[in-house]
C-alpha cells in the first residue's frame, strides 16, 4: 500500500474523549496515515485550510459553529474533501440537511467501529469517484 | 291463624273501626249507636296510649296532646250517652258534652301544630304564607257557607248559634296544621294520611253538624256521627303505626323547596285569588244574599297574602342568583387554579423528562459508548485471534452493545426530543411525522404556519398531543391518510390532527377512561392546562379530527416559520 492510498483524516468533535477514542481506533487501520482533530466548526474550517484532509468525520452539535454549517462551508470551499457526519441522533430534519449539503455518509454514534472505518473508506472512495 | 297474627296492629285498628261503623249503621237504635260511639272513643284512647308506650316516639308530648284531644271527645260521648241512655233524656244543644267536644280542638291543634312546627324550616315566612293562603281560602268558604249562616240563624238561641259556628271555626286551626304537615312531607306519610283523613272526616261531620243545628234538624244516628267514629279509628290507627315515632321529621330537610317557584305553588296562588269571586258566584246560584263588601275584604286579604308570597319568592330568587354568581366565581377561580397547577405539573414533567434524558446521556450512554470504543479496539486486534469463534464473539459483543446504545438513545429522544429544545416545535413535529410514516407506512402530511416560536411548555404540550394522537392512529385507526396542521391565527394557535380511519362514537370517550385508556383525556387536560379549548369530532367509519386551540405565549423570536412536510 502506497502513501497515496493512505488517508488523512480530520476528526471534529467537542468531546475530547470521543476524539481520542476514534483517533486511536482509526489509527490502528493500515489505510489511515494521519489523524488531526478540531473541537468545533470554526477550528474544523481552519484545519482544512491548513492541511486539506481526505475525509472529515464531523460531529453536529458543537459550540461556536455547528457541524452542519461547517460542513456546508467546507463543501463550498473545499469540494474535494469527503465528509462523514457523526451524530448521536438521527432525525428527519437532520437527514434533509445532510442530503442538501451532499454529505457522503452518516454514522450514528455508538455503532460498531468497523462501521465507522467502512464509512470513512467508503466516503473517500465515493467522493473520488464523483470527483472523477 | 299465623297470617292473622302477622297483620299489623294499625290495620287491625282500621278493621275494628270499620266493624264498629257497620254496627252503628246496621243497628239504628240510640242505645247501640251511643254505645258504639263510646266504645270507639275508648278504644282510640287505649290504642294511642299503647302506641306511645310501644313505639316510643321522639316527641311523646305530641302524641299525648292528640290522645288528650281524643280523650276529651270520648268524655263528651260518655256524657252524651249517659244523658240519652241512662237518664233517657234528650240532650240539649249546647250541653256539657259540647264543652268537652270543643275542648278537644285546642288539644288537637296543639299536637298537630307541634308536628307542623318541627317540619317547617326555620324563619320560613314563605311557608307560613303558603299555609295562610290555603287556610284563608278554606276559611272564606267556611265562613260564607257554614259559620256566617250558623251565626245568623234565627231558629236557635244565641249560645247555640255561637257553639254551632265554633265547630267549623275551630276545625280551621286543625286544617291549617294539616296543610303545613302535608306541604313539608313527613317521613311518616302513612301516619300523616291517617291523621289527615281523620281531620277531614271530622271537619265534614262538624260542617254538616253546624248546618243541621243551625236549621234545627240534627238528631243522633245520622251519617254525621259515623264521621266522628271514623276519626277515632283513624287516629288510633295512626298511633299504632310504627313510623309514628318520627312523624315530625321532614323529607325535605336537605332540599328546601318553600322558596321555589314551583308549578303547584303558582296554581295554588292563582286559585286563592279566585276563591272569593267564586264563592260569590255560588252564593248567587244558591240564592244566598251576596255581601259585596265581605267579598271585597276576603279578596283583599287573599291578594295581600299572594303578593306577599310573590315578594318572598322574588327575594329568595335574588338570594339564589347571588349565591349562584358567588359559586360561579368560586368555580371559575378553582378552574383557574386547577389550570395553573396542571400547567406547572406539565412543566415539571417536561423538566423531569429532560433531566432523565440528560442523566441517561451523561451516564449510561456515555459509559456504554466508551465500552464500545474498547470493544472496537479489541475488534481491530481480533485478526490476531487464532480461534475464529473468538473473533465472532468480539463482533457479537460489539453488535449487541451497539443495539443497547441505540435503544437508550431512542429512549432519550422519546423523553425529550433534542429538536424540540433546539429547533422548535415545527422541526420536532417533522421528525415525529417522519418516524410515524416510517413505522406505520401511512402517509402523513404536516403543515406548520407560525409567526413565532411558542412558549416552551406550550411547545412541549402540543408535541405530546401530536405524539399521543399519532400513537392512537397507529394502533387503532386503520387509517390511509393522516394530516397534521399547526396554524397561528393572531394570538391563538390551532392544532388539528385528522385521519380517515375507523373513527368512534364520541360518547365512547367515557368508556375509554373506564377501561383505563386515558390518552384522549390526558390530551384534553394538557390543552386545558394551557387555557386552550379541545374538541374531538368522530363517527364510526368517518375518521377522527382532534382540534386544540391555545392562546399564544411566545418564545420571544420573530422568525416566520413555514414548514410543509412532504407526503410520501
């Protein structure tokens, strides 16, 4: 596996333990090269400006700037970045907003980590396919 | 023989009285008739004393007075019989016997008025006027046709005229007491009937006697005497009846009707106004001299009593209206208080739900999620396990943990939907609609037209109403379509949930409560807690529509919210 096949991730969540655990778990996967983190939507946008990741795992409910608004902004300015929404709740309004933005994947907190890995890898693959 | 023993004593008294009456008529001899009358009187006195001793009445004084009156009449008959049978002499009119007969009246009146006084409500001027109206009406008739003719009779002496007039006059006092007793409905109706019949037959006999004496046509052995004999038997029977012990207790104690504008009372007052003119008509028809000034005075007396009664009724009506207004105000106050408590209760419930949801989130959910990450790490290293069963076990644990976490999160959402707090009612209802469609496969449209966000308790209540309504529709309605509409009209918000399902009889709502299904009732209580109005329209086969109209208490935002859910 080459460096080009490996992914750089950005984990965005306001709960440090979640960032730590997800980062730790994803770092064990051979296809994950680097993992950075941000604690809210504004930091997430700044992090993408500095080091464009391949995939962002974005929480929804965060202080200062929520995940939906940040995802919308990132999609507009950095369309090459794939986004996986990572939320504790699944409701119709949220799903409509996610569809609106064009987010690749949605992952419910508490689901098995293998599913998160599958979503991250799948989101990158689909996004690359769409980007052409 | 046993069946004879079972016959109550008061019935036996009536039977004996009947036998004595038949004997009186069958043997028209002075000795027999006078003896029968004396025996009847003596038996009546004994029966009354036995009744007092046997039944121990609440007010023995009443019955002793009545017994004394019967004893006085009995003594009068003894004197009469002694004069006619032993001394073989014609009894003059008036005689010593008449003194005893007349003495019986005040004793009877005292006893009957003691009963009436116990039955009458305290400070009941209205009831006394009613009695006065009836008694005056009868008194006018008695005066015109009995008392006045007796007093003006030219065929008997002055003392005889006075005594002849005294009988019907004294009878009026008994009649007035009887009217009072009948109006007040004693708890011993049989005793009242027996006493009343006794007074009635005695009054008739006295009236006939007065007329006959004034015409100098009275003689022993006529049907008039049977009336007095019957009176003895009826009063003796009354004293032997078991309910005589509480004849002075009224059935109307808790339901005062003396100041109610009842139809019989109105008929009574109208009849009273017509007594004097009617008496004039009858006098003219019978060829009796009509004294116009007498008729005028009689009419004036009755009209004054009737108008006085109307005045008392009007006053009572005013008092009732004031009482009703006061009670209405108290009721309104209680209702406002109740709604306030309901509102606080609903707010407390929502706070508790939020608290529990928060506790779940911060406690079990967080910890289980943390465990999930640990299991996830184990799963990442599971490839190193040699035994595939171990790898499967780890996967199984991971999946089961995930299921439990999702269940807890669902519970948290049900307790307090995050969208309700964060985005408002429209968003939360949208999620509810989506879940309903997903779980029940029934198309559900949602239309929200609000000018502003509502107060948090109002949002919570409206949310719960829709939630409960959708649960009911999912379980019972068998609907093909559901519509939810939330619309603001000025300072009111209208929530309407309708379906085209099987419907139900609106009267069944009380049956639902009786069977432990409180959903509709709870929805109504919640809406009313907001000061709103609630209505349910349904019919078998015609679907159901729930409508709640609540006043707007705003959330202090001015955003116009429009939200229309797509119908699947």
